[in-house]
C-alpha cells in the first residue's frame, strides 16, 4: 500500500486535530468526512480538500484503507460497527462510550472480524512516560495519586451526564490508563461525587469527584477530578515506590530518588509529538510497515471498564469490584447517568 486512504466519522475538534496530523503524512490521503451535522463535515472537508459523505456507510462503500471514529461519548457504537462490518482498520478516540456494554459489543465484533484497531490514548507515546517506565523497571509501585483538575470544555454535550459520562469517563481516562500502565490492573474502587454541578447552563455532572483504588498487585491509589476551574491546572500521576517519587503527565516528568535533589530531576514533555506518534503508529500498522500500536481496542476497554466502575461508584456510593473478561466484575455497573436516574 503506497497511499493509505483514510475516512473520518465525526468532524469536531478532535477530528480536526487528527486531520492536521494525518495531512502532514506523505503516505496518507484524506478520502472523506461524515458527520451527523452536515455543515460540520462540509467545513472540515473544505479545509482539507476532501469529499463529504451523507453517512458512514456511504463513505465506506467508496473504499477506505482505514477509518477514524471521532464522535462524542454518546454517539459511539454504531460508527464502529459500520467500520468493522466493512472489515476496515479502526482508530477510535477515547472514551469508548457512555457504558461498558457498548464497548464490550464493539470489542467482540472487532475480535470476530480480526480487524486492526487502535485507540487514541496518546499519552502512551509520551517520551516522559517511556522514561518513567525505565526508572520504575524492577521496582513495585506502592502508591498512585491521579488528578485531573480542569475546566468545563466548550462543547454543549460535555456537562450533561447522559451525553459525556462525566469527567471521570470523558477526561480522566488518560490518567487511569497511565495508572494501569504503571501499577497494573485494579481489583476494586470506591468513589464519591459532590453532587454539585459546575455553574454552566444545563450541567448535571459532578463538579468534583474523589476515589480510592486497590490495585491487584497491592498498590493503593486515589483519583481526584474537578471541572470547576477556569483553566487546566493539572492532569497526571504521582507514583511512589521504595525510595522513589515520580510525577508524570502531559506536562512533564519529575523524578526524586532516595531523598537526593530536593527539587528533583525535571524533564519536559512534548504532547504534540505524542499526538503525531499515535497516528503514525496506526498508519504504519495499516500499511504493514510498523507494529507499534500501544493501545488496541481490548487494552483501551480495560481502562474504560475502570472509568465506568468509578463513575458507577460515585453515583451510588457503593464499592465496585472489577475482574478480567467481558463485563466480569461489573455487574450493575452502568453509566453514572443511568445509575443516578435509577436512584432518584
């Protein structure tokens, strides 16, 4: 394959970000865009000089080598199914949906189809994450403190629980994915939401959430999220091993070991390079020239199960246990919206 023909399902801000990267690759042709809002698809297609299509099915029928699904959380499921039914390699932006059930269905279909998949957890491609892994090699993580302290994004669906799933599902997925990368799988979680939405019209998501996580290998963890700020303050992890403290995230890496250097070794991050790398890895895998997809759909599903478990616990106040396998350990885990509605 000399040129990879790529189609985009969804024409919002995230799709635009991927388009800016993909159009810079000499071996990629942007073949088309479709969106449930035709004007959005037309605007994006006009900017990059490609066709618009009325539906995902119509675009797939025109012939694609790969498809990107960049839709809001509530819109996942049908686009992925269309791509997989066509046997086309699939890139999905996180989160995978509002619920575990939607993502489980997609995962089963992808496995049955044997289609290449990738999910946009681009933090896995940060050089500071790779460096943190090297520093931690052979040393067990004992404590994990994750945080996503941010504002309400400027899209109308985000502060509505039934549309976004809330901050834990929609925003903190990156932090949870890194927590799993460094400390392994989580066995159980308990979370609480403050029940007070941000001061945004129509908002019903929690303004703040706190959670405790117990990892299978013995580490303990916490997660704090808020969307009450007017800026993005912090998104990342603090990790503690014996004699070692790390702070890692999209803003960089700080290392302090055995009490030496009270400031710590500071390493800058390059999130723009990671966003390029995640797309480059997928395109190379599609073309058969590379094999560096770090988060295929089944791996992202494990992170999504964790996020949904936390959201369900925050909505009900109950401890939620997780286990490997389709929906295992997640009995009763629904989207936060569904749980709140039932409880109310």
